[in-house]
């Protein structure tokens, strides 16, 4: 079925028709899909448990709440012991799949009419080696920690995770079998942690109003999990086999008894905020008249609201959202890149329930929405049908043009709809529609997708869509959409194999020349590409070497005129040691092809090929140190030659180092270093070098109070005889003091600053005037630094729950 007519003129309301056609009459079972979110297996089972433990447990009704004081000496009080549900016999997933856990773990369960109580008793023969620190919420995944994954609807597709480390620091996430954990999920719950001479204990208290569950259901799906990082070990109840795809597909059952009188998330939440700020910013809207704008003690307000209907459908709304508390992006290589670089979303409103809009192709990339004013979202599940609808505006496009432009202060509008139907055994089919409207122009995409789980190992995914794009008002200087009218299809097909020894992923994508997505993320159109990644592992017994294996990665692409675009191949053996240490030497080849179709003054296609070698090392050898290092000597292409010249081959050296240090229990120091140094392969001339230094310090005074400092230095040295890249230097700093007693209720006090090597005159002026010379560079680079943006702000928000 083709979607050309749909792409040309479909309106947001037509999506409702798609949904009705999709959901009518379907009533099939549902099971989880592939597993993600925890480490790959590292050693094959040496000894199986003599018998498989039961995979269900009772959650009895208690007379009162539980605390860790009820478990002195890591035993429940005698009068409590027979009144609690009890789990034991955790089984390894890694490093020895199927073997008994090396350290004993017990879980005690109970509930009142208002909350679910879970107590982990984590015995340890070497409590002095337990890894923990007092950290910001969510930043515990390098420590010892425990997890409970709850699936109250038992659909084995989606669940919620609650995690605690020995210091009682929380992390929570929504879980989908296709994507793993999403830590943008934040709920209000309580936790505690304590290290003892026998190990450590954790308490998790989840109010029922923080959960969604069927009002008449008496059984919930659940997975309990203990992470022991010094052994690279993950232990589960019930057994979660590394040889079976999926975690929720192997979940156990909690028998909750009658839940009469228990109220779930039939609640309304309001989360208003108030913001006061002073700001000094360089405005460059008119490139011929850059100037500084200052605002002193400016105030604004806004907020978000949430309502949940029948524990199934979530309604979210936002008014004038503010993202002052969002930290800067993690550094990436961005200089001399052939295609746009993907940056993950960091803003909580867009991250929450993002899985409802996930498809094989990235058709919703919310980083394209810059400054929303109003927005609403509906997500949830009706029977076996998953539904997601997003409508939001964006002030940014109307601010990119000057007063007097016909689209000045106009807003773009975004509409996204997604519906999928669970078909059982982890399979589903779905429909997706996206639409951006601005100034009479649009970019609309409609199409269908599927996920088919063939068995415990193999899964297939596919999607076919078609876009239609029309330019906005041609009398405006705003260029949101490409000129004219463009339309075309795109197809994505994936095959995944998950198992203990052999894992494979293959993706084929065909994107026509006319296909465009401005709501989603697409590196390039007019391409047919194939990406293959495969690993095979062996597991020696009775060895410090937990596993070793071979890995291959291949990317190849052609355009629709049969010109080869690129061919990248990597091969490496890898070795897994205790403390999650991985060592991998790399070899491979990079090959890029460019021609006149890429806008260069070439008469024919030219291919640039170079072999490469490198090395990867990562791990956590001690509680205080975590590292990830990568060094590669390879080839690259100068995609930014001097004006009028053609690309040429480069010899490239890159280094990427991520090092986290915990010198104190309350202090975390995350450091990043990137280096990209390139010389001409023909004559050895220096072309360019980029470096990035970034450090993020976080000091946690208490679980609620913290201070954070981020400092980043970016530089590009360029040889003007070899490249059109500019010499740039930039220093960014962010300081933030936070009081966060629980999600939604928070006070931030922050300062942001940005320095760049701009000439303080901002431009070269015309003789006798203050106007910029249009024949000279605007914002020319200079030897010193200019502060082109600084902000001081105080933001407070409070969560009301009804």
C-alpha cells in the first residue's frame, strides 16, 4: 500500500481514522520483546541450580509500615517474619548464566492500603568492598544497587523500575522491552539504605498512587535484580536467562491479594514553576547589526499538568516550559562531519513516555522543537492498543526573521500521532503520523510499521512511510522547509538475533531523494544503506577471563544513481575481565565517495580509502574509578576544503577518554577529553585539530542538597591554506545549587556563561559609519575572549498531587 495521497494532504484528524482501522476487532495475546538495559552475558553456566525456584510470591497486607529498623542484624523481627512475603534463590544472568548467585540475596514483601513495601537483604562476605556513594538522583549505576521491575498489567511489554544503592539514593525508569530503561520517568516514592557487617540493606516504599495498575487485578508481573559490579555480576529472581530474548518475557508473579480500597494513580498532578533571571546575550538575528541584549531581574512562570484516566491514559500539558536546569550536551566530534550529529534529548517533558512514539525510523526528534509555548500529550494503553498523541508549538522559527517579515513572531505547530496493536509473543503493528506546519508550508509523514518476534532469539522490525513537504511563504526570509514541493517514500527493515553467544543486528534502509523529515532525525536522503553488527563469544571455565569474542561492524551505502557513498568496516577481538573491564584492539577500513552531486567542483566521483587501527578499553577497576578509553589512527576526508577546491584524503588521529572519579563518598568528578588531529595524506601538511575538555563536579551534601559545576573548553586549530574551517575557542561554565526533596518539588540557583574568541568590535565597520561591512566577516574571531552570553537564575517548582 502506498501513502503518497496521505503524505500530500493528510490533516491531524485523519490519524484518528487510522487508529480506528487498526484497533477494530483485534484481540490477541501479548508477550515481551527483546531484552535491553543490562550487561551482555560474560561466562557460560558452569553449574546449574539443582532445582528451579518458584517464580511467584505473596504480598500480604500489613498492620503498619516497614522500616530498616525492623531488620536488625539483617533478619526480620520474629513477630514479622511469618507476616511477610519472602523471595530467595537469586540466579546469575552474568557472568555465569544460570549459576547460583555468589552472594545471598533475600527480599521481603508487604503492603498497606496505601503503599507497597520491598526490603532487600544483600549479604556480602566482603562488606568492605561494597561500592556506593552519595550522588544525585539516578546517578547510581556504577555502584552496587538493587532493582524491582513491576509490570502490574502483566502485558510483558512495559513496566516501571525502582532502584536503590546502599546509600539509599534512588533511580527510577520506565521500561520497554524494545528500548530498555528510560530514566526520564520520575515518581514520588521513598527509599533507605544501610551497610552492615553482613552486607547491606535497601528499603523501597512505593505509594500506590504513584503506580498504574488494574483496579480489579490481583497478580502483578515482577523481576527483582541485584547488581554486584566488582564481579561483573547480575543476579535475578526469577531466573532471567541470557539465552532468551527479553526480561519481562521471563517475569515472575506477585500475588497482591484483594486490592479493594487501594487507590492507584487516578490522580491529578500540577507542577507550576516560577523563574527569576538576569541575562546578557549577544543577538545576531540581523547579521549586519549584532548587538548585546540585557534583561535584569526578569520574571516568568509556567508549569506542567498531568491527569490519569482509569489507570490507562495519561494526559500531559505544558505552558511556557523552562529548561534552565538542563545541563549541557555530552561532547561529541562535530567538526568536519559529513552528516548531522545526533544529540540525545535532555528535557524532561519530551523524554517522558517517549517510548510511545518510538519506531524503527526516528520520525520524532524533539530537539527540533526549540522554544515551545503550549503543548499537550496523550499516552497510554487501551486493552492491547498503545496510543500516543503530541501537539505542541514552537516560537523559534518566527524569531529567526526580522520585524517586518511576514512570518515575524509566527509559530510552528507540531502534530504527532502513533498507535500500535500488540499481537502476542512480542509482536505488534502500528501507524505513525507527523506534521510540522509553518507559514503556509508543511512537512507531513505517514506510514506503517511492525515488530515480529519469531522465537526466543530472532526479531524482525520494519517500517514504510512517505513524506510530503511544501515550502513556507516564499516572501519570508524564514527557510524552515526546502523550496518547492518534495515527496517520496522511505523504508526501514531490521533483523535482530539475541542470545548467549551469538548476537546480530542488521538494518537495511532505502530513503528516496524526495523524502524529508523535519520533525524526525535523518542524516541524509537519496540513499540505500545496510548496517551489520555481529558478535560471537566464548566462555572459558575456571578463568579470570570471563569471556572473549569476535565483533564485526559494517556500513555500506549507495545513492539511487548507483554511486557508492561510503563503506566502513571494523573488526575486533574483545576480552571481558572482572570489574566489567573490556579490552579490544580494532582494525578496519574507511572508504568515502564524493562527487559533483555533493556540491563540489568535481567532474567525476572520487573515492577516498584508508585502513585504520585502534584500541578500546573500559571498566571499573575500583570503586573510585570508572574509565572508557578509545584511540584510533585512521583516515578521513576534508569535507571543508578552501573555497573553490575539492575534498582530499586526511590522515586522522582520534582519542576519546571518559573518566569518572569518586575521591570522596559525596563527590563525583566526570571528565571527558576528545582529540581529532588531521594531516593531509598526500604531503603531511597540518589541516586542523579539535580538542574538547569537559569536567563535571557534583558534591552531594545530602540526598536532597547538591552543588554541580560544569566547565568545558572547545578549540579548533585550522590551517587556512588547507581548510575553510575557522580557528575557534570556547569556554562554557555552568554552576547549579539544587534542593530536590522529590521529583517535581525543587529549587535551582544557577549561573551559565559562554566565552568565545570573538573580536570585541563584532564586525568590520564601513568607513565613517557604525554599520558592518557586508564584504567582511561578521563576528570575526580574535585573539581574546568575549562573553557572548551569561545568565543567573533562580527557579522554584512544587508538585501538587490530588
